[in-house]
C-alpha cells in the first residue's frame, strides 16, 4: 500500500523531478516507510515515477518502488495489494521467470512482461498502478475492477500527463489548477460526494474503475479500455436451493478473507456488533488463530457505543480483542483533523477517520473491514424502498408530471423541509428505476440546488446531476429491481463515497483498509444471483449472508436494528463547530461559486429543524467551504515569491 505519482512529458528530465518530489511529499501520510523516485529518458522526453511506501509485503529493499524489470526496462509504481500473487508467481516460475524478492509488485512486473494487458484478468485484489512499458514506449495507467484504490490524472498545458493517488498531490506539484469544475460541484451538492470520473478540480479526472489508459512517450492519451464488466444475472441460479447458495457463498467469503490476510506485518480486523465485521472476524480467526480484533468504544456516548455487543461476540468467537476508547472531546478533535485531511470535499467519512486513527494508534498498519457487505448482500433500505417506489409510480405514471407533483405536495405538507423536497423530486422522476435510485441517494433537492444557482440544463448535465455520458443501463438487471439496486449501489454510492472515504481517511492515518466483501470472485458470484435469492420478499436485510454465516451470530446480533457509527454533527454544528460552520459558509459565499442567498437558505432550514436531515445539507456546504478555503490558501502560499 502506498501513494504513487508520476509525470510523462516532452520536457527535459531535470524539469520533472521538483514537481514530482512535491507530489510525493503531499502524499507522505500514505507511505511513511520509504520514498522512491526514478526518471527515465524516453524517445520523446522523459517519464518520472515516484512512490511513497507503506511496507506491507517484502519489507526488505527488494520491495522498494519504483521497481524495474531488468529484462525489459519496464518500470512500475503500484498502490494496493494483489492477494493472489503467490499463485501468479508460481505460474510465472513454471514459464521460466525468476524472482529476486517476495513482493506482489515484482510479480505484477513479470506478469505484464509475460501477458501484457491480459494479465489484468488474473489479478485478485485492490490496485492502481502506472507502468512504463519500455518496449512499446507507452505509459499505462490501470485501476482495479471495483475502484477500491484511486488514481487521478490530468493533461499538462505544455504537453504531457501527470497522475497521483490523491487530487491534492496534483495541486501540490503545480500540475493542476485549483479551479473548481462546476459539473463536479453540482454532483457533489446533489449527492454529498463528487461523482466519478469528475473530480472537484477542472481538468483532473479519476481513472474509471476497471479501466486502463495508455499514453505515448510525449504524454498524449492514445487509447483507453475496460478490463472488467459487471456480469449479468444467471437464470440457472434460480434452480439452486438456498442451502446450496449459502454453502457456495460461505466458501467464497472464507477464501476471500484468507487471501486478504496475506501480509508480512500483523493484520487486524475492524470489529463492531454488525453482521459484516463479525463474519469477517470469525473467518479470519479460523484462518489465523492469532488475529486481533479492534473495536472503538465511546464511553461517554452510550448511544453510539457498539462495544458491549462486540465484546461479547469477540469472547464467543475466541478472538484476541482490543477495545479503543475514544471520548467525546477526542472524537471532536479528530473529526476536525479529518476535515483538514479531506482530499476532495465530502459530507461523509469522518467516522472512518476516527476509527482508523484509533486502530493506527494501537500500532496496526493493516485492518480488514466489513465494507461492501451492504452493497453485495442487500443491507440498505434502498433494496426495499426503491422497488417499492417503482411499484407506486407504476400506478401514478399515467398522470401528468404537474399532477403528480401536486399530489406529492399535498401528501407531504406535514413533513419537514427536506422530506417535502424529496417527495416533490420523486414525483417528477416517474418509474425509471435508475432515476428513482438516484433520488433515493440525493442530498440537496432540485429546488435547493436552484436556489444555489445550480441547474442541470445550465450545466449540461443529466437531470440526475451525474456526469455527462453516465450510462446506468448496464447496471439494470432485466426485470429484477432488487439485483439492479445492488449494482447501482456498488457503482455509485460505494465507489464515489464509501471507498473514497475509506482510502483517504485510512491512508491519512497510514492504515491500509482491506475489504474482503469486495473480492472479485465473491462479487461476481453475487451479481449473477437473482434478487429473490439475495433478499426474498419479507426476509430481513442481508438474508443470504445471515444464512452463510449463521454460526457466527448471536440472537442479539441478528435481531438488533441496523446501526452505524455516526457522529453527533448536528449538535456539533450548533455548539463546538459553530465557528467552523460560520467561517466555512462565509468562505463559500465569498467564492462566487454559489448564490449566497441559497447558502443562507440551507443554513436557516437547519437552524429551524436541527433534528431533521437538514443538518447533513448544511454540513455538505461546510465541508465544501472548508476545503475551498484550505485549497485556495495553499495555492496562494505556493504562488507567493
């Protein structure tokens, strides 16, 4: 695990080193153990590749990056882990390849030599890498199928291309402008996170998940393509019994967890009272008796504290258990630090920062997380709610849009401001499943956005406020709304919010978070199942996972309501973060990006209804204003003589 960065350009080699060094320094938190940089002369200029290393596999100097293949001259920088690298290594040895060290990076280098892009289909893991192919004189950027690891790039005005693991690294290197992309801004306000492939910065793009990009020796993009597509549901799976499916899923999850334990440093698990983390911890305990489980407790906030149930579960599973107490004052201080650590603005993720910091303070560098279980096995209300909305819209769909909105307004007149706005937008959507899903995940309503000066037509984006060209049709699984919602959750909410937060806030604390539920074999298997197998009508959430891992759950765990670690941000915004709220919103008003009266309107809605979801809307503006103020201050400092 690490942070990577690079520049390919027709410029002189000595001109590439200073900006690359600045990009690596901006990502020092991603790799505190080592730093490497290499400049290679090309036929049309130079390519400079760099790495900040968090040493997990092969801690010796033989695991350092950038890594060069002595037989081909190929140079690689790699962020992430290839969990099946031992199997690939064995295959390569049989084909005559020889290895000096024991890292997955060296295996990836040799796999590219042997199979080229075809090697990507063999990889199981989370990865983003850049490889200088010396024979083809091409730079290749690659991102894993589900987008677990990030990779951002931009074209340079003077010719060339730069890339990094974080957007702010491109800013620090002076290769990207701090100008805000208004289409990305609209997506952020609509959903609380920037929607890929856009980033908050104009001209900077996220490499889409499951794709590769190829640039020539001058840094001009020559080709792009996909190396993974979502599988379609398999009708034959309808004939498989629930018991057989549970057995298949259990073995796939067991194999995934075992693979995710590969490490040359100790590995722990993030352990709560939930079904996902319990399944991961129990299977990790079976594969590795000395596994350590870590739970964060909140002794002075019992309403947030899952530790008592986690403690009992750990005793039942016979796992080495560590409780990390975090009092309210510490949580507030760390949340403020997390706000400062944001790469792009986001309304979520500070809870991930706090948990990651607590675990890292225990000396851990790797932890397994239950992230992805909700998307793969139907853990969200959206799996029930969106299909229900679709059925309701089927009855109302014949009515004109204005009539539907009028009926919605009448039905919602007693609701709070946020709920009324969502009801009106929902009525205007119709029965399109993807459109209803996007409404489910919406943060600010169309009316709120318009008050901020944001309209889809003006910006040239779809009514969903997704980036232009977004195609959700491949995520619709025929006439199966439940399976379709899982695909949409995986492609949008998981990738744009949860995975990005997990990477940014885990790595802000030099902690590698691994996600066994997003093992490609397990995900593809689940995506081939009909929705009725994952979540039969009337069954509890995560029905299939409950069957797979029933032996690990106590009655208390299976009957408790779904919980998540949430921070008391509504209270903080009126108390200890009130000044931060005001300063951030003032910065946003002065930026010229949004209409000040719209910002004031969102804030006043929160002050009138602080116990409603209005807090999340004002928090999104606070996070944006804070990010903007921080970014522009850094840009001004860098420009100063």
